[in-house]
């Protein structure tokens, strides 16, 4: 019996899908996870999502769908976390190719459903930005979610929309997401995080990292991204809720606008019209100045004082935890040094490692958000 899980935004949503699969369907289940190869600039220096032509070693599942096995490799200079995920997790990772717009993604879904005849189809989004209207000032990356939402609404099969870790991606405030959620499906526990714990030692996803951290009982305020966005780690963090798929589409103006698109460029143009920007444009601009960013020598005598200064400032803002992605950018290092910095800090101060986050300071119980 095969299950299909669509990772709405790719990246960490694929890891969360593996976590969800084990938690809801049992450790022996090995769902097919349909996901983007869209790892952002921390992993992939090329803006936008990758397609099948950007890999070697893919395996055909249907005429339009390719799986990414452990042996697959992105063609340089592209990067992707998917081959490593395939090597470390028992699932089949199938590649969403958005370059033919929503119509192309819909065709991929229809082919997979026809071929697999899955027992269930879940569309999973970590954080809840898939429920955005499109005009929210905190929204940063609506396009990937809108593409999968629009496609899932057009297939002739029942699709269940699930939101895990409401508010954890920092794109919509927790209270706004909470008001849109339907029934509680599951609350992740520390045991549920175990199947992906090794992956989160290296995977850069901040939202899924915080999802696992809250499942392990970590509470406080976590600072993320280059902008230092504060994310509350609350009792809502490890929850998974169902949301009516049609209600989500009716709310998501961008998803409705791109329903008939046949190219990614066309979908991106709608994003500029509806949201006022394209997240791929942001990646293009950021990639330009990242080219000139120099690798920094990881000298503990230099790094640790810089860390202390950052932590002192962050504590003054009420921050209790941060991600290694945030630390890498805050200390002025290129994204490729994230794993080396992480190893250095954990070796130097192992007591501060609150897997997979970095703890700045203890917080008294009465100050922790609920």
C-alpha cells in the first residue's frame, strides 16, 4: 500500500513529510514524497527551482515524473539536498518540475496517482504560509506553495491539506494561522522526531528544525534568517492540523491566479502582480552579492568572541534560541560554511546544543510563551 505526500514548499517540507509519514502511518510505511528541488541559495547558488535537466542519475516513475535516488547528482554549479535525503531516508523522493506551471504540476500529480493508486494523498505545509492571501507584509515565499496548492485542487482525487508547526516559518503570525486551522490531526512527540534526527544534523531547513525542536519540548523565542526574525516556540509548534483544501484555494489569491499557467515565468509574473514581488527575483538579487562573499577562516579565537557579542545582543531582544543558518549569516560567513561553524560551536560548547537549535540562554518557565 503506497501513500503519496506532497511537500508543499519543498526543502524542509520534504523532511517534515518523512516525519509525518512515520508518525501517522507507522515506521514501516515508505511513502512517495513529491517535492521540489528548491533549496534556496544556502545550498544551491542558482536562483529558482531545479528541474530534471539539472540532475544526472534520475529514475523515471511516469512520463513526467522522475525520482531522485541516492546516486543522483545535481549538475554543477547547481546544488540539491535531495540525493542525500534519498540516501538517509527510506522514502522515494519524486521531483516536482514547476517549469510548466500549474498545468505541468497537475499533470505530474495525475500521472503519479494513476500509477501508484495511493491509499492517501496529503499536501503538507510547515508553518502555514500556504494559507496566505498574498498581501501579508511578512510573506516571503508564496510561489512554491501556491503552485502545489493550485495543482492539488485540480486533480480528480481526494487530497488532504495538512499544516504542521503553525507559525514556525515566520511568514504568517501564529495567531493568524491558528484562526484558519481545522481539526487537530496529530501532535508530534520527541519519538516522532527520531526518524529525521540525523537528517536535521545537516539539513538547513529552519522551520522543520524548529518543528522537531518543539516536538522535543523546546520552548522560547528562536531567531531565524538573515533578517533575524523572532519565532515563538510554543505548544502549538508540534501540532498538525487539517485545513479544507477548497477554503485554502479561495483564500490564496496567487494560487487562484496561476491555475491555468503553463510556464514558471507566467506563474512568477502573477506573483509580481498579486504579491508585489517574486521570491525568485529576491534570490537573483541575493545571488549577485553572494558571489563576492569570501570564505572566512574558522579560527575559534575569532569566532567565539563574535558569537558572544551576537548572543548578548540577541538576549537583549528576548531571544532564547537560534538556528545555525542564522548564526552563519549573522557572523558574516557564506552559507557553505554552516556545517563547519555548527561543528565548531558544538565542539566548543556542547551544553548549548538544543538539537537541532543553538541555545543562547535558559529562560524561566513563567516567561516562556504558551
